[in-house]
C-alpha cells in the first residue's frame, strides 16, 4: 500500500468492524492477530484516509 504524505495513524479492523490494533507510528505489529482478513486504515498529515485489505498468515 502506498500512502501520499506522512502517516499520522494506522488502524486495523477485523471483518466485524471492530478495531483490533492501532498505531501513531508508520508501522503496526500484527502479533496477536488471528490468521485471516483485516482492513487497514491509514490517516495522513493532510487528513486523508485510505483503506486496504490486510491478510495475516
């Protein structure tokens, strides 16, 4: 995934829409997440939001 500008926050949601991880850094660890499909949402310094699929194996 490519994000325009500096990342302010990252959030990971499960398929039920529950937030399971977040970070205010450019990285977020997937430790503790079960195998499966997640949505990763990024917010940049311009206030723009992008969402992508994340597969944890």
